[in-house]
C-alpha cells in the first residue's frame, strides 16, 4: 500500500508527540530514508521505544517495513509523471482537433456580437488566474496593438483601482477554462455591485458559472491535464479564437483592394 494511503488511515490515532514525528518524516523524507531507528529517534527527540510504537500505530510490522515504504515513496516522488493523455499516440491529432473545433464552432451570431462590442472600442479589463494569466498578457499586447485601452489587474490594489473606475460601457474579458474559478467569480460579483460592464468569457463548453454570467461566451475544447498538482491544460484554443476574431476585425477595417 502507498505510504500516504497507509498513514492516512492511521494518523488520527497518533498522539501529539507522534504527530510531531510524522510531520518530521513527511518534511524530511529524503533524510529519513537513510536513518536508523536510533538516528530518527534522536532527530525527533524521542526514545526508540516511542518511535517503534509510532511505526506500529501507522500499521507497519516494524521499523524496516516503515523505512522501506519511506524509501519507495521518496524515490517515486522524484520521478516525472506525464499525464496519461500525453502518452497517447493520438494526442497530436486530439490536440489539433481541439484547436480547430474551437474556431469552427464560433457561430456567425457570436462573431457579429463580438464585432458589435469591440466596434465601440471599449475600455477592457482582463481577469484571469493561473496559466490563463499568461494568455491574458498576450491578449493585452494584441488588443493594445490594435488600438484598445486594456488593463490586466493582478494585485489587489490594481483591482481596487478598477472598482473606482469601472463603467457600464466597459468590457470584462474573462479567461477561466473551468469557468468555476472562485477568485474570478468573486471579483465579478464585486464589480457587479458597482456597475454591469459587458462580459466576454473564454471557458470550456460544459455549463459553468462564468459562462452563465457572461453576455458572450466563447467556449474551447481541451484535454484536461494536471501535472504534479498544477493545471497545464492547453489554452491554445483561447488564443486561436481571439486571433481569428481580431484578425477578422483587421480585414473589416481595411478598405477592399
């Protein structure tokens, strides 16, 4: 059984002293894996008897079984874990299909709605968190280059400034793949307490909170990927949609040759 799975079943049984030992082991697994029972007892300022009792409470037959589990877990933690979807031989096809589909499903109605909103040249505030924030930086540059006034509030003082200036005619450009990011939803609610700017959002296709709060939702498709606890789901669909729409605006603004 996995070390963490094994211990999670028994941690509630530990005394305060034993909890301290457990915390030391978790934080220093790279050192503990090579310690004798006496060395670990000394590091935790307890007797070997207390340490042996601790090991038994965690469900191990003895110290050797315990330390073997620690070693295996420590080695495993240093391995690079690739999400299963990336190992799929067809991932390249799936990746390209997702990007293409994101663009293909933009309806004429949504294109016209987007051009109607952007044709006003509104002041734009971009809200994004995590990996989507990196896309926000690109959108900021793209939109600014095309003549828009754009801000990407990140720090709380920047958002506080937004709250003092936001108007009904402004646009909130929201990027949240899940559409359920609590920090972004909270910020939208705080803005709505002052004004009701137009919301254009980029989220996944499944029904979600941010999608339902939006005036215009442009949804994307992607294989959800979590790597070492971090969301690294592709945002290329968001970029493809925005570039398609903005390049279309360029052709509209240019006189026919």
